[in-house]
């Protein structure tokens, strides 16, 4: 469903059915269910509240924290330390771009 949402195509078309580009009732139901599922995912940790809620079959200890280091995030944080504080540093965003070949 994530691929379908990304391309804006009905699930039946993704599966190879020829619906003439029309969305079936089942396609619409799947898209709405996926949108609701997607909204339920925490932007911070990627889990859903139901996974933690024991009243709906979840587990308070469903996940175990595991430190991971991302070299890209590390570089961004190091560069962020170089941005001046105050007005001069407002609005500065730091991203990554691929290194040019041979550089």
C-alpha cells in the first residue's frame, strides 16, 4: 500500500488488474485504511500506540531501545554545531548531498 500511496495508484492496478484507471470500492477502502494506519504511526519512534496498549492486545514492553549511529545524522549534527547562535543562524538548514566523484 505504501507504493500505491506514493504513486497515487489503486491497489488493484498495482496487482496488475485492468480497471481502466478507476478505483474500485475495495481500492478506496484499502487506501482509507492505509491512510488511517499511516496517521497512527508516531513520527518520533515509528511505533503505533496500539502496539503498547495492553487493553487492545499490545505490550507495554513491545520494543527494546537499541542505540544506532547514523553517520549522516552525525555529520549533520557536527555541522549544526558550527552554525552561529542568534539571528545569524536562524533558518539555517543542514542537509546532505553526495560527494562529487574524485573529490
